[in-house]
């Protein structure tokens, strides 16, 4: 790409000023073109993802990056007609009797900037892009510099289906990302770490740009008193080791009844060995991307070990960037691995004495993007649902709430804010314009709401203040 991001944004802004040009037919056409761009480049995307990661199973890239993106785009295409309909809103009875009415029309915001990450670089680009296009916006995409091969194919795919004035891909390093986040978009979507999210928010503040931030965090698993242990361990390991733990919704630590801790730790280890035999040589187990991330994860384990944690490792470090799955027990709550988002194949298991204690442990920490509860006791389940706050929750599994297209996806507090997916995503990227049509009657005069004020207005005020005196 030769054009500067600022110049592209200026052209997109100019062409987005008149929202009437973005018909439902055009929105559908753009969604179909996004589907075609993704589908027609599937093989190149899979090769690029493997190149960026080192080891990443083709099936994983197909399922979680490509098919998942296509499902979101097709779901959006199916429902965009309904989402864009004006929405009637009630008005006061007296106004309604005179013929007044009110409604909401959802307008495009204009140009949306999307800063997407490296861990699921397609799904976390096309996921929000579906809502952006359904709402009638144009878009500029800045993919991660840590997945350059995938970013290059993404640029080719988008340019094959869209004019640069509709959707543009901007590539480059951290300096380009910083400049991108400082541009005067009409909305920015950022997916990444909380630390970088703060920088994006500061940059956007200078232009009063609204944000959708999906920031991850530490998503806990609370284990109740009577789960199906074998099934639970299999599901937790499946979610934890997907993409070698490099997923914002990966279960970050477990809280287990003290009497069950040993059995659960054994079950987690057995499930990992069954799911990934010969784990760090298994072609379906992904590499951890980048020396810096691998070194960070190794430091977590060594610090915990030095401070008395029991360490169980399944597999060994490999030359292609794959790390063992590491289970930590008796880990100090103030260890780095219990404070930072792990984003890798490490799972601390903490014990608790009562459910109150487990809930208090979660509530004493920043609110997570996801929270997971396993158990068959409905009273315990209700306690967890009622007394904790998280972006989303899955019961008796992990991660799955993000796969439900009609559930909003997003965080709260340090795990982010704003949502996408489904109608909530469409509305996130729309201007909900409230419209009121007044009656042909002079309502203000009839009601006594304008000077000269008299007894009729005094009576109305007294009634609404709760007084019987006029």
C-alpha cells in the first residue's frame, strides 16, 4: 500500500458523510464480498498462519480463524435486514393522543478503525468487521506486526474484493499502530492487552473517538462441589490448550474445593496426555509465537517454582517454539503468573474451603473477560451468576459463549468495554438517532407549558412533585 493512512481516512470520511448512499443492498454486497475474500484465500491464509506461528495445525486455522469468521459474516448477512429496521419507541400518553410519535433509526457512524491481534488474526478482524459492514460503515484495518505473513495475505484478500475507499488494510510495526490509533476515526475497535489498550484509549481521547476494547485478562474457572470431573477436565484442557493457550478467553486459573484438588490436577494432566499424545511433538499442538512470549512464560514457571509451587510439566520445550503444558499447585497468589494474563499453556490450580471464599478471590481481582463454572448444584451455579461480574460466562464448559452469534461479546473494566456480535455489534457501530415527530396541535400551549405560566402548569407541576396543592 502506497497511500498514507491519513489520506485514506480523509477520502473515506468524505465519502461517508452522506449516509443515504449506504443502502441495505450495498451492505449485503459488502458482506458477500468479505465472505468471498476470506473463502478464496483460504489456502494462502493457512500457510501464512503456519509460517507466523511456526507450528499451527491447518485444521485449527480452518476452524477457528476461517470457518468461525465465515459463520459470523453469514449470520450477519442473514439478519441485517431485521437489524436495520427503525425501532418504534413509546411516547407519553397525552402526546400520543394528539398524534405524536417517536422512533430510532440506526445510522452508519462513518469510518471504523480496527486494530486486530496476532493470536486469531482473521477471526478477530472479520468478527468486528461483520458488524461494521452491517451498520453501513467503511473500515481501515491495522493487523498485528507479529503475524506479518498473515497480514500480507489479509491485505491481498481485502484489496481483491474492496476498493481502498471502502476497506483498507494498513501494515507496519508498532509505530504505525500508534499513529493509526491517533487518527480521527468515528470509532476504533482494539483487541489486545490491557497495557496497550490504555495507550490506544489515550490516543483516541485527543479526537474524542469512541472505543470498543477487548482486552482479555484472567478468566477463572470455579469448580463446584459435584462436577463430572472427567468431562470437566477434558473440556478445560480443550479450551486451555487451543492455540497453546494463546486465546483471550483461555481459562487462566482454577479454583477447586480443597478435598478435590489432587483428583482434579490428575484429571487435567490425564486429559492433556489423551488429547495431545507426545504433546510438544504433536502436530496439532501449536507453537507459542515469539521469543519474547516464550521467555515470559518460562519466567512465570521459574518464579512460581522458586516460591514453592508444585510444578507438573507435560512435554518439553521444543526447537520449534512449543512449550510444555504446565500445571501449578500451591502457587502464591501474588506470583506474577497469578497477576498477569498468562496467554500460554500454564494452568495454576488453587484450592478453596468454601464457595464464598472462591467468589471473594475472584471479586478481589479485576473483572475478567470470561468466567467459567462447573457443577451440578443449581444453587451454587446461581450464587456464582449472582455474585460475580464478567464480560461473559460459560457454564459447564469454557470459551463457548463467544461462539453464540446472538450473544454480545466483550469485557468489563480492565477486560475492556463495548461489544460486538449479533444485533449488539450492529448497534455498537451505529449511531442510534432518536427521532420525535410532534403533533400538528400546539401541545405546549394546550398544556400551559409556555409563558404566560398559569394555574394549569402549576397544577401539573404539583402533581408531578407529589403535592396535592396547586
